[in-house]
């Protein structure tokens, strides 16, 4: 191939950035899934733009992958280019505004903010995944939705141009953001935080959130957290539990005994197809028993024939 792209003042060697047939299961919290046709991990904006430009030139679809903690990757792999954000981890501060690139792990971002005497993100302590993934799905925990703290978001639009979304525009709702179902790539997020006089209190609060998660057994087995969104006025976990589905298994995938809305890869032998089939069966049983449709929260990535 040997393509060199000039971008700003930098010379970018695309061949060194893009890799063929890369296994994705180590990049997913379920530990399942096939290969990416192509995978790239940009470390800065010029690289990101060059990679996206390369994919557009070749007419390849682009799939974004953050921490892989809310996705189910097809066993048949992902067509086109997988753009892994884990190299985009720079951050800076402007007063009480905390600007971070999308690939920074959320838990690290919270620690960094606290070190800079800024508070607000602590209830999300221990939430797996990246800041970009959390913003894309409007992640929430401990009574906080991440969208509540957003000042602006810089993203690449479908043409590869950098654009800005302002947090005051109202595009967020339950597990939904202005980026859901689009091909916009979240690049950098600015959070408006609150100066704290006592960093040790903030650190304690954040550690409590993280420890509660660990102690609740959420990380005992590979999973992607909640499989289904909560239907209006009730909890998916409660419905699944009351339908007697805890412990139900297909292949290597099991409905968690601990948290009914989790499907776990408890023996690390599940395929993505096992997990998909089990989630379909759970939704079917809940519909039969309560006449309520469960909607998947996890995102299906790659080649699915459904
Ligand atoms: C044990 C466990 C507990 C969990 N608990 C919670 C919880 O309490 N609350 C909660 O809300 N979630 C929870 N989750 C789900 C998950 O951790 C969050 O949804 C997390 O924010 C996903 O981030 P990620 O980086 O892993 O995203 P990924 O799984 O990599 O991606 C999720 C989606 O976002 C897209 N995406 C990722 N990065 C970008 C980007 N930069 N630009 C555009 N699109 C992007 C992907 O294409 C995909 O569609 C839990 C998961 C696990 C495994």
C-alpha cells in the first residue's frame, strides 16, 4: 500500500497506523467476537483525520470502539475499519473546565479531575470504559448522568470536519445522546466541574462508588453490564428475575445469578452468538410473562444477520 498523507505540518504514514485482521475479543469486556478487517488506534487529531480519510477514500465503513464495555461484537467480525480510541488520552484544564480526549478511561478521568481539585464526576467511579463511550451512551450511575456535566463536545462529522456540540443544546435522554445512531466520532469532551476545597473527600466519594461496584460482584465474570434498558416505570432486572430466568444458559452464556440484567461469560467459553441468542430468549420470556418489550442496551457491532 505505502500511502503517505500530508496533514497539517505532519507527514503521516498510514501503513504504520492501520493493521489488517485484528482479533477484537481482547478488546471487548465480554471477551467474545471475531476480527476487524482493519484496525487503527490514532494518537492525535491529525492521525484520526488521516485514518478516517483513508477509510472514506476506500469506501470502508468505520466502527468506533472505546473500552468495549457496552458492545457485542459479531463472531463473524467487523467489516471495514475499526477505530480504537484508546490512543486519544490527552487532557487539559481551563479554570473549572476539564477537557479530555475521548479515549481516556473514565475512571482515570475522574482521578485526574480530583487531582486538579475539581469535583462532579465522582458518582461514576469504577464505571468501565472510556469518556467517549460514556458520553455516546449517556452513561449514568449513583444518581448522575454524564450529560449533566457536559459543556461542549468536539466531534468529527461524516465529512471528517471538526464540529462542536454545546451541552446546553438538549440532545441527551436516557441512554441516548446526539451521537447515538450516527457516524460522528467524539474527539474531545469539556466538562464543567466544581472546584473542591477538599480533594480527600472527593477521592473518598469516588473510591466508595468504585468499591460498591466491586463488592456487588459486577466484575466477577466477563459481561457488558446491563443487557437491556429499563422499560418506563420498572427495571429490566426485576422483570427478568420475576420471570425466573436467573441462571438460564445457552452455550457458554448465562443470565447472572447475581444481577438478572447481566449476561455473563462465566466460563469464558461463550460466543457472541450464545449471548445474542440468550438475550433474545430472555426478551421473549419477559414479553410472554408481562407483555413488556425489552430493548437491548448493548450495541451490536459487526456482521449480524438479524
Ligand atoms: C461491569 C459493568 C458495569 C457497568 N455499569 C454501568 C452503569 O452503571 N451505568 C452505565 O451507564 N453503563 C454501565 N456499563 C456499560 C458501559 O460501561 C458504559 O456504557 C460505558 O460508558 C461504555 O463505554 P466504552 O468506552 O466501553 O464504550 P464501547 O463499549 O466501546 O462503545 C459503546 C458505543 O459507543 C460508541 N463509541 C465509543 N466511543 C465513541 C466515540 N469516541 N465517538 C463516538 N462513538 C463512540 C461505540 O461505537 C458503541 O456504539 C457497565 C458495563 C460493565 C461491563
